[in-house]
């Protein structure tokens, strides 16, 4: 990994396994990290609490939580009164776009990150999207990242003036969950601080049955490691 000791980067941190890993990668590459999380009307607050823990452990320069209530138009099991799918088969996971997809979420989040980065004089964004062990979300594909990078260079002052070129880093995009976990452990990530479950109980224990839990558990199993997250075993 190269060093960028004088460069700033805005890192999207949800509190999940992937975002904790990309935050560690950004720091390892020498970036001064500014973490951005969203209170977007998601089903629970546990992932935001996890984001705070992850950012504190990583000693980021600053962590901002932006309120952006996507419940206003719903359309997702994460922001609307729609049941979270449970115990879907591997075939189900790779076919179609599930109801947990939040319409245009990564486009919205990256756009806000782009605005903050302009203010900071940064030209690097980090996002933990993954196109291997993912649930069919269209905004987790390499084509999306490439298109957003092009947009950033078209839509910003620095892009138009040519003073800097934007980079959207998605270092996990071609890795399996097991590879992501191994990478994070090498960088010292404490996955016990993270939260991935879409539908935890009132104590914040993971359900162990939603798509996110199943992908996470599969990743730890393939890495030959126990998952440190608390599960309700219901």
C-alpha cells in the first residue's frame, strides 16, 4: 500500500464489518481519515452505535453523523414496514434485488461524502461496497463506482478547474467476506465492535438469519474464525 501522509479522505462508515475494514485500509495507506455515517431512518440504532465505536478505535480525525430520513419515501425493508427476509438460500441471494435494497442509498451517501470532501480539500472517498459476497445491490458493482468517479470529476469545482482528480476507493469490491475479514485482522480491526444484522433484537443481538448475518457468518466460517458478534440464537 502506498503512503499519502498529507492527504485527507472521507470514509463512509456504517458500523458494519466492511466499513470497519475500509477505514483501517484508508489509515494504513496513510490518509488522514474523516468518517461519515448516516442516520437515514434505518430499522435500528445499533449500527450507528457500532460506527461510533469503530471510529473511536480507529482514532479518526473527525466523525460526523448526518441525519437524512429516507423513511420519507420508504421502499425498503430497512426503511419501511416490510419484513426482513430470513434464511434465504444461496441461490436466492444471487438472484434478483432483495427488499433490503434501499433505493439509491450509495449514490446519496457518496454525494454527501463528495460535498464534505470538497470542503475539506480532499479528493479521495472510501466506500465498502462488495461485488462478490453481496445481496444483489446494483450500487455495489464496479460499474457504479467507476460512474460515480466520473460524476465527481464532472460535478465539482476541483474537477472542473483541474486542480485535483477525484478517486473513489472500493478496495473490497472483488474480495470474498473471508478475504475481507483476514485483511481486517492483519490491520488490527476488532470485529467485535461492528454490527451487521438487519433485524436484531432489543438488546442488539444479531438474528443470525437475515442476508447480512448469513453472509457474515459464512465469511467467518470460511476464514476459520468465530464471529465475535453477539447472536440471539432465536
